[in-house]
C-alpha cells in the first residue's frame, strides 16, 4: 500500500553567510532563524529553495534521545547516556511506546502472572526512573515530579522531571507497541508509518498522570515528536538506526520493527523541526540495535560493569519493594538476562563514525572541516594559523549523520555522504559535493543513486562511502550494501558516474575505509565479525582487486586508515572487549604485518583519528584522548562521532555543534 505523504514541511536548500564561531571546549552554540539501483546524475529530488538563515547565540549543549521502548537507551545508547548525565547538561529521553509487551512482568522461569499491560508499562517506567536517578544522583529512589502535558499532536504525554537534577527529563508518549520483533502487526508504529492503519492507540501506564486514552494519526505522531523537539531545543539528538538491514540467516529484520520505525518517525519530525526558526542547530547520532550483539564486544570490562549495573537497576534485579508500587519497581523480563543478547557489552554508531571529515585545502596550512547540522553539510575553514571560521551551512537538506572527504589532485575537495528522502517512498542514496575550484565554494549535491533495489528488500541499509582518487582526479566509490557485500561505482571521464557493480566480500559490517599510498596505489578495507578484508591495486592506476584476506584478527568493526611509507598503508582499530588501540601495516601483497598494540592502553570505542602516527580517540569517559609519555591524556567535553587528525592537530565536534580544535603538543 502506498504511504500517505508526510505532513507539509519544506525540505529547503540554502547557502548561509559565513558564521563566526569561537573554537574551544565550552561556550555558546549557534541557533538558526529562518531509487534506482544504478548510480545516476539525477539532481536532488523535491527539494525547493529556502531562505538563508541568521545566526543567534544560545548557551550550552542539550541532548535529546528518542527511543521506541523503555530500555533501548540503556541497552544501545549507554554509556553515552550516562556520560551526558554526568556532564551536568540537559538530557531528555523520549519513549514513543508504552513497552507493554504481553503485560506479564516476570522472568521466564517465574510463575506466569496474569496479564496486565497497564501495570507492566508502569513497572518499566519505574525501572527507567530508578536507573536515571541512580546515574544522576547515585540513589535510585531520588524522587521525580510526574505531570501531564499537552502535545502538538492533540493528545497528552507524561513528563517526568528529576527533582534533584531538573535538567534530567523523561517524556512518555505511551503509544501501543508492536508486541513482536518482526511479525506483521498493523497496529504498530510500522503499520502507522506504512498507512495500513489510520490511527495508533495509546496504552497508558497504571500510574501515569495522563488518564484519558487517545490515538494519533501518522501526521499527528510526527507533529507530536516535532513539538517535543521544540519544547526542549536539543543541540544533539540520539536515535536508533532507521535502516538496520536484514538478518542474512533468517531473512527477517535484524532489529525490532519498533526501533526501526520509531527512528523513521523521529527522522520525519527532525526534518520538520529543522525548518522552524529560533532554535539551536542540532546534530544526530544513530545507534545499532540488536545486531550489535552478534559482533565483537566494543566495551572494556569497567564500562560493561557500569552499564550492567544500570540495567540491573532497571530490571529490578533485587526484587525488593523499594518503590512501594503494586505494579512493580522494574522490568523483570530483563532481569532474566540483563546483558541482553550481548548488548550490554557493546555500543556502536550506525552512522557518523568517520574519522576523515577534516581535509587539507589547496593553500599552505589550509584546512576544511565538515559535519552535518540540521541535516545539512556544515563547513568550517582555516587558513594557515588563523582562527577557524564557520560553520557555513551548504545547500541541500536530508543528509544523514557523518560525511567523509577526499582531496583531488588539483587541490579541490570532494565530500561524500548519504541522504534520506522522506517524501514519497523512503529512499537512501549516496551523494557528493565538490568544490568549484581550489579554495572555492562547494557545488550542489549530486546523487550517485543507491546500490539497493528498494527499501523493502534490505531497509536501505547502506554504509558511508569510501573513496579512492586516481592521478587524473577521477573518483571510485565503495559502499557496503544491505546484503553485507561491497558495491562500487566509478566516475567517468565526462564527470558522470557508472552503475553500481558488485565487488565481492561477505558478511561486511560497518563502514569501509580507503586510502592511497605514496606511490598512488589505492586500498579499501572493510570489517567482518572475525577479520578485515582488503581490496587493493597491484600498481598505481591499475584495477582494484579483492577481497583478499589480511590475516587480521577480529576488531570492533570501526576502522580508519592512513598512508604509511612509500608503498603501503596503516590500519587503525580497537581490540574487542578492551577498547585498546591497535595497528597493522598492509602493502597489498599477502597478509598485513603483525598487529601492534599502542602503548599505554586506552579504554574507549569508535574509530581512531590518525595522522603521521599521531592519534586522537574517544576515551572511556567519552572525551577525546591522545597519547603522551607512554599513557594517554584525556579531555573533558563530550563530542559527536569520531575525532579527525591532521598533521597540524586534531578536531572534534562537540554536542553543542561547535568545532573544537587542538594543535599537537610540540
């Protein structure tokens, strides 16, 4: 059945005037007023012209998390959630459904209680309140104020505020959940998104201050989430992955349908919210769901222990009546397995994990930095030792989190990312924008299409592109597709792009990475759950062959690669269940060199920023860390995605949307 159109909103194009930003760890943020399976030269579809924006200042960062169920944040977004709470900044968690399941709050081995969906929803709320109170104050019984608020969609929601830390809020929309991971349940977020049901009803928790049932249409659901965004004005938004892909073994969704379609409703609301005036600019981070449990663990033992402690609080592990609520003090289903299916031991970004978003410009010491704010490309610029200027928001809305960049032989820079089209059929495509001249303006986004047949076949699950550039300046783009294989599209001599062709590989995960060595040979790498595969040129300008085995052990999937010597490249990655940084050299023939652990040890997760042997990584506290004197020096502020490293220094983008730059210690 065709999906009905979204509620009207403009997904506009604009070129903003340069915006001066103070570069540092603290301070104000910006607020703004105002497919085919083949590659193609099709311009952006259905994106009208919009007015330029005017910058104003607001203070501080504000994080908003949107989840389908109570516990999605604890399983898949923690420790990011706890780190944001510890920062003292505003944190708001929004739960779209009541999470009522079958209404039986018990472990499988317990006597089967009578079904009571209102009570089970209340118990899950109690568990979340206890978990957040404990993360914020150390006391799970720290009290909350529970109130009923009107929503922009015409219903009501529950708003909970932690009395001891009022910057911590919980919002409960209490819509009905699907009740199944992948079975067809029309009365669900999935059915509402696809237009198979006109309205989705609520399931109110037993103790909620919202007392009257209501229902939402698809448009009202989007309006409601947009209204929550307008109320809390986040600078950073966390979502589950709206394109989680298909399980290769079962052919079913690899994640819960509520996670996927809840994230799509949030995407639509964010696109609408991006057109509203008087709000701070915002970035988005997406998180991998169920499938992260089948990959090597990404967290170190200490982080896993802290995450599990919070999950046990939510799960009402001790089963004492500390909350004095007949509904129960937490989620006993989770008490049966508080680690989930390996979820407590990991956290993974589904998008936005590139470490290649800072690029050298044409001039001496000239640098460009790129991020995505408000669904648009944000560009910062620095000449020599001068201050950074920006961000300048480029044309074209709908960009997904995370971009990568390459420098062409003539000094121009090309930026690549993916874009989601929400009007009509849901579609994700690869896009690129290239400077008109060295140091010049960036042109409009150009679509390279998508290697996917349609959204239904694999949920539009494509990776961030990895790009190789030959000596003539022609680019070749590598993308992991929804079948977990590699696809490639090559630029033609006339500037157009060829079709997406298979390039092999099996069980590929995460984003591929690419680099050229000093001779001009290109290399592409992609991780599997057990090793890393490589595609390489035997000679500069020759065909790229692969995949070939590198002989490398399992990684935590996030990779980065840099040139190394005259005839090879160096891979950087993390040790599973540790977070320690590891490296190996690859020269295209045979296996990679033996793995070397970077001295000092550093817990953390995500891709490694590297340049000439200098490193910048996410440490176990969530702040950036760099090696020093056999150990690591760790900063204080949280940031989005991965750090980017250059010969001159390293950069992060804070959760307030600001570019933070640090020269290397001399």
